[in-house]
C-alpha cells in the first residue's frame, strides 16, 4: 500500500517523539525514584537518630518522666509515626507510647485510597542507649513500619512527578504532531506542484514552468531541474521541427527538379540528351549525399565510435591541411594565416583529425566576407592541445549560437548565403573531438566573425 510523503513524515515524527518520551520517562523516573528513595531513607535514619538524641536530652531534664514529659513524648511519637519505649538497666519499662496510633495511621492510609496509599512495609525496631552524664542507664526502643519514610508529602511529590511526565508526553506529542504537519506540508506541497508540472509536460505542454517558493535546497534544485528539462525539451522540439522542415526543403528541390524533367521527357517537350541526363544524375547524387550524411551522422554520434589512434605530429599535419586550403582561399581573394607551435606530438586518429580541421576550415571559408581572413593557431598548454580557428566572416546570430552543433541546424544567415551545406559538419566535428576526450566551443559576433576553440588532451602517456 502506497503512503503519501506527508503521512510518512507525520507518522515518523510522532513515533520518534513518542519513543523518545517513553525512553526519557522510564530512565528519568527510575533515576529520580531511586535517588529520591535513597534520600528519604537517609532522612528517615537521621530522624530516628535525632529521635534518640531528643529522648536522651528530654530524659536528662526530667529523670522522673513526669506526666508532662510523657505527654510530650507521646505527641512526638504520634507526629513522627513512631513507637517509643524506654527501659532501665533492669529491663523495667519506664515509658511506652503504645502502637495504637501506628495502626490508626495504617488504616487511614488504606481508607484514603491509592492516591496516598503506601505499601505495608514490615514493622521494624531499632535500639539506642539511654544515657545520663555519659553513663548507660537503660535503652531506647524506636519502632516503625518499613515504609514510614514515605510521608504524604513524599507520595504527593512522586504522584505529581508521574503526572508531570504524562502531561509532558501529551504536550510533546501534540507539539510534534503540529511540527510534523508543518514540515511535511513544506516538503510535500512543493513536490505535489512539481509533480503536477511534470504531468502537464507529459501531455506535451512544454511551456509550463515550476514556480515554487521553498527554503529546502534539494527541492529548489529539483524545481530548477524540471524547468531546465522543460526548456531543453522545448529546444529539442524546436530543433526537431526545424530538422523536419530542413529535410523536407533539401529533398523537395531535387525531387521537384527530377519530376519536372521527367514530365518534360514524357510529354515530348525535351529529348533525353546527355546534358539533361547529367542534371538527373546531379540531383540524384545530391539526394544520395543527403542520405549518406544521415547515415554518417548516426555513426559519429555513437558513443562507441572507433578511433584508430597512432603517434601523430600534429603540427606537421595541421600545416599540411592549411597548405591544401591555401589555393581555395587565394582563388576567392581570402587570406589564410597560421601560428602553429612546432613539433607537437599527440596520440590521435590521423584521419579523424583531418576531418575535424577540414570541416572547420571549410565552414570558415564558406562564410567569409570580401577581403576575408582566417587565422589558425595551435599551442600546447599543460596536458592539452589548444587549436583556434578565427575568422572575420558574417558571424553567427546570438540566438543561433547555442544550436550550431545540432544536426542539420543552419542559421538564417547561412540559409541566405545558400552554401548548399547539409548542416552536419559541425555536429560531426563535435562528435570526433569528444571521441578524443576533448571539447569544442564557438564564440561569435554577428557581422564581425567567429572563433572556434578546440581543447583536446594530447595523451602523453600513450606516446
């Protein structure tokens, strides 16, 4: 059976508080009762000893034990709930308080009920010497019940203490219940809102946003993650729609051309000359390249992309690539400069490195303005090799910059330039760089140019 978070937290709080109160009450009650009983017993012993001293002092004042002295002893015995007997050395009884008042007190305790009821302890007697001027002239017998130290005040204190524990337990449980409700609401309510937001996202509404006000760090991070997920899904949905549109556009053009030519041939308007058949071939080839691009992209995006690594003089290879591109730049009146640190060695895939640089240099070449310029730099820094390709071309709009490494994504500026690219060159370059354990980023200002930065470990241990 599923239990809500709110109920779980409430039950956990109540059980924890109840358990803590029970354990605390048991330990505290045991400790207090034991120490309090020890205190009462010691106090009772002092009372008995004090009684013997009182009798000795009283007897020394009145050796004949007049009636007033006996009455005083009797009152003392009744008040202290004691039996007192005095004997001389001949074992003759000089005075006795009797035990009637002890029996009467026992009966009264039982009649008052459990509130002040004391356990019927065994009757005990203690004997002390009766002295006069330092001489032993007899004995003092003091009798009492074993629990006589439990006075009404002591019993009242213990009863009050136990009631206090019970009242404290009830108050603590009520307080814990209130606090648990407060905390569970603070935890569960934001989670309920986040769940509702996630369910709305599941229906396809990605414009929803989780807006909660909480001081709990983890819940706030969860809310932010849901919002980030919604934003990411919106972007992915936008890219998916754009990809569908781009693919439809890319495939529609050659298919339209092929259809038009086929209809002209069928209607006898055109004859199938080699020139017109070449157009057929070019459009078919264009469609084939589009399909091959999709296949290549699927392969490059696999996490298990196989690399054929070997020790590579990256400086020499990069200079060779630049030499191949130089005629293409010169033909269009562009400049291609470089500043490459000499003799940088790395353990990379040679073919994949060439593909990365070819894609990036071709991309820069396609989007240069008149009197355009591209500069390539490479240096070794710590355990990484840093390569930068900087151009002064048309740049990339800020709104498009986060998506340029997405497959088939092309900004409006690149569309207007009509370069004919498939829009996967940067995607493939990113996949190859990451396969080498590196990263690639782009910085651009529209109308001023773009900088691509590659940071790739040179894998010195493998050299």
